[in-house]
C-alpha cells in the first residue's frame, strides 16, 4: 500500500477531489499554506494499493495544471534585497507529489 501526498493549488482542489471520488478513490483534503506566493494550498492524502499508484497520478496530472499568474512582488524588508515595482508573471499550479510506503492501514 502507498500513501500519495499531493500539494496542489486551492483552485485545483475541487476538480481533483471530484475526479478521485468519481474513480472511487478515498481522499482527505487538508488546508495548507506556503510556497513563493504564500497563497493557500490544499494537501490531498490518498491511500492506494500498490497497483493503483499510476492511475491516481494520471488523475492528478489531468486536473492540476500549471498556469501563468501575474503577481506584484512584496516590498523588500532587508538591505541588499531588490524590488521590482511592477507585476511579474510566475508559473503557479501543478502538483508536488510524494509517494511513501505504508506498513499498516487501519480504519477505526
């Protein structure tokens, strides 16, 4: 058994959860924050049998796409930091996925 931990952008979470449920996978969604933009993320926990890992990864790839977003950089807070006074385009979205082995699984 494997535990798939996918950190995704909040915008992709509803579509991913719907796709997982439709494919009969159980998942738990946790709110998380972090990254370069310090925006809300969702961390999705999915427990699967070893042979199902690639199917879940395919669902994640289809629903969590990278996109370009304009952001206004924050004002520098320390000496030596540069400041760009206009919005810049950055790539956001996609997914960061960790797959870890599970020794034991209990549903109580």
